[in-house]
C-alpha cells in the first residue's frame, strides 16, 4: 500500500497526518486523544490512558517534542 499526504505538528502535543491518497483519510493526536478516519468507514475517537502501551504515533510525537 502506498499513501501520500501531509504531516502537521503543533507543539507541544498535536499532530495530524492528512492523506491525499487515499483521499479523505486522516490520523490526528491531540494530547491523549486519538482520532482516525479511514475511507468507507466511520471515524473513531479513542483516549490513550496513562500507562497504556502506546503506539508508534506517540513515539513519533515524542521525537518532535524532544528533537
């Protein structure tokens, strides 16, 4: 699968990946909230709980925060 799009970061805790292909899909983290929309499916929202095993998204966000 190949995707293309744009990556946005707003310090200290927000990030958005908006896909051009597949169009209309996105993934957003804002603090401990995760929002995701896939084509043909209803979007969903999930709160990441403290101590919960976090995904690579949190690691990516940490990279931008700490350099």
